[in-house]
C-alpha cells in the first residue's frame, strides 16, 4: 500500500496541541506548513461543523473576523526564532511560555466562508525582550482577506 505524503507539513495537529494551550472550540490552526527564523505559514480549514456557524449567520455562514484574528495570533506562536548552531530544528515560542496578545491593528478585506482554506503567514518584525511585534496576513486562494500588525508578550 502506498503511503500518503503530506507536502509542506511541519507540524500536524498533535504537535500543534503540544505547543498551544488552546483546545476545542478555540484551537484555530490545523497545520503548520512552513517555518523558518522570523516566519511561519499555517493552515485553517473552514468547515460547516464549527460552532460559530450556528449563529454567524444561519443562512449565510461567514467566519467571524475575531476568529480570523485568532488564527493569525495562534500562528505567531510557531514563528521560528534563531536556531541553535548545533540543532537542525528551528526554535519556536517555548512550550512553557504563554503568548499574550497586547494589541492588534487588523483590517478585514474579504469574507471567509465555509469551504475556504485559510492560509496564514506571520513574520516577526521586531523582538524587544519578552515583547514581539508581528505582521500577519490571511489569504484564501492567494487573495488577501485580512492583514494585521500586532504585538505579543511572553508570560512566564
């Protein structure tokens, strides 16, 4: 039997759950597709089975902007830092640290609907001690649907 090769899969959902404290219904990222120092790309499959579509909106389900923002913020936890010289792995936000969102300036450009695959890219702009400034974009079919500048703080 032939084995399925999942292209560009850096972290599957089990590894994501090891890194993030979020669980249903607030775990927003399904896969991490790419990771390198200062950058990460994640994937969110938008399905009708998600809780938010019960009321947002029953006859025209649209992903709430707040949840798109949460996808961007959760992806930031996987942005690679500088790798240790002797390691082959890119370092992420430490597992024992929680990233707290301090501020976010976000613009929503297009609606995200059921069946869409949201691709989220986050870049580290500046690191200042425990504070991190990021720029993130969310796209569907290579069309920009949201963009954000945001700042997080690592909590012990």
